[in-house]
C-alpha cells in the first residue's frame, strides 16, 4: 500500500544554527560526522567501497546540505539506508526529502515507529524545565508525528544494522521510548544519538558556539530521567574510545572516559534538572 508522506502540521524551519554548521569531521576510515545547523548526521561507509548508510536526517529544510555533504564524501552514490536514533524533529527534519531523493528505506526501533507513521505525537517539549534560553523557548519546537509509513521499518531485534556488518544498535531509552545508540567493538566507536550530548543543548549561547561539555540528553524533550541514566550507564560499560553525539563535537580518549564517568557519578545532582513537568513522573 502506498501512503502519502507528510510532516506534522507544526513542522517548520527554525532560525537556529551553530558555528559547526556545514562542517564534516572524519572520525575513521569509514565514519564521518556532519553538522546540519545544530544537530549531527553520521555517515558510515568507506568512500572506496560501494555502500554507505546515513544515521539521522537533520533539521527541517536541511536536505540539500545533507545531500551535498554525502556527495562530498561518496560522490553521487546513494546510501543504502537511513537509520534513525529517534524521531524528534531535529533528527527527522529532512527525512521525506531524503527518501524522495535517495529512494531509500528508513529503519528505527519498533518503539519509535508510532511517531513515524502518524499514530502518536511526542509529548510537547517542556519550557518549564530547569535550563537555559533554548529550554525556555522549546514550546516552539515541533513535536507532532510524521507520516512515512511504507518507508520505515523496525530494526532487527538481534541488534544488527542493515548493510553494516560491524556496528550493533543498543536500546537507550529515556530521551525517547525507542531511542538507540550504535557501537562497534573493534574500534570502540560509539554513535550516541541524544542519550548524552557534548554541549548543553538547553543553553542558546553554548549551542551557538558549540561549547564542549559532556552533559545529559536535551532537557526539554527528555521524558524519563531514570531510564536516561540507566542508558548512559550501559553506554559507559562499553568503554568507548570515541563518541559522536547528536549535539556537540565528537570526543575521544581519556577525556571521553573521564567525563563519562563524571556524568554517571553526578547525574542526579548535576545533570538531571531540579524541576520540570517530566521530573518525578
């Protein structure tokens, strides 16, 4: 059955960006992080080979820039798939245009599918949560579901990623019910999504200048803080050597390990907000 694809009625481009906009960072021979305004899109695949996939789909209105970033790495080859860490607006903002352009299927955790096929809206973001200016204006951010039924499919329960044989997905809920991260054991490369960040995403100035700071998930959209902590602990146990987060710069080495330990140890006292509508729910 063919379905018409559509965004929620509240989807719109937002006048938000960062100094990292348009920058691609090569993490390894086959992993690249590209910043689309203020969110990171990841490409997995060796440019010398024929296949690659894309992790997440950027902000509304970002498709042209994402395609150009992919072509700068892989030429005019289309990706084999798009894998979503979750379905918030800044991670699926250009998904329909990319599906049309690349003619690819999309994969996400089964718990995230209802938000991607028009069945369920995310809770409205919380402008009352403790945080900076971005938190205060988060009521402007889209939360309605999108409709890409017929193009999105649940990830295999065994943790495998389509067309990529050495990364596995890990269920890391808290920020959203079906949030996932990806990990590769051989080089301990972790693609975090928004399970944690390397910038205080609720603070406008820090986001604009991409001030480096390991922090918890974006406060205004995170609905289950106990789950969020458990997810971070699971990622800490992997002992990653490099982490690419959904927001902020990639980090690695002892700096990553030290600050990830600090995040876990001080999560409830420092990184979990003191107040907000999702606190204690």
